[in-house]
């Protein structure tokens, strides 16, 4: 048979594996209480979740999970030369409680999506047309300072902005527009 020392080593390895596996299983977001909670502007709705009332599931249709028009360029004729078309639970009710949203950003030549942050969401951006200069500033450097991370992105490039950090996007072209698609980890 096995020597007592070998058995102890195998037992310890098995216990470590099981403990690690147990932690991995619980290192996820909590499960949802229901499949969905379609947002509705109805004070008589039975449930109030995530700041919005839930539509009765029996009255839910496929249109509650549908948005049309993200392919349409919006006017960038404003002071900053950009336009954000947000798709959230406000205009796509089926997003309510799912923890995601997205947007199309249209940029005029030299257009800017000015400094802003998303306190509850990380953002991932994909350039669909044009060239963008993007960046974010850290908030928790060990020396008390901040660091600026920037990158020039071309069509098909992807960049992520960590949750809560101040960031921007700028169209470098002085004669061509740009378009980006972003996804956010919050509604």
C-alpha cells in the first residue's frame, strides 16, 4: 500500500483542490430571481426592480427585447461634434435587470466625446469607421498620482475603459467622420 506520508500528501492535495474548486463555484454573480423583468412605466405593476417597474410576464412580447435604428447616423452638429445614441432599459425595456447596455457614438471631423465616467460600468469600444484617439486616467496610483493611458484606434480596433475611470474619445480626422459602438456592463 501507500506509505502514510504519501497518503497525507495526497489527502492534502485533494483537500486543496476541493477548496479551490469550491471558491471558483462561488466566484460568480448571484443568479437572477427571474428570467427577465421588462421595464414598464406603470405604477400598478407588481414588482419594482432596479429603479423600474416590471411588466407582467404574461404581457411581454418579442418587441420588449427589440430596438431598431442603431444603424442610423445621428446629427453631430453641436458644440462637441459627437452624438451618443444610448440603448438602455429606457428604450429597450427587456434590458432591465440584465446589467448591460450599449451605444452608438457618431463623431464629426475633430468631434469629441468629452471627459466622463460610468460609476457603475466598464465600457468596451469598437471603432466601426474612422480613427479615434481614446484614453482614460487612473485614480489610485500608489504614489497618489494619476496615469493617462491613451491609444489611437482604427477600424476594427477595440479598447476597454475600466469602471469608474474618467475617459474620452476624439476623432483625429479633420475631414472624415467616425463611428464607434460601445457596450457597458450596466444598464
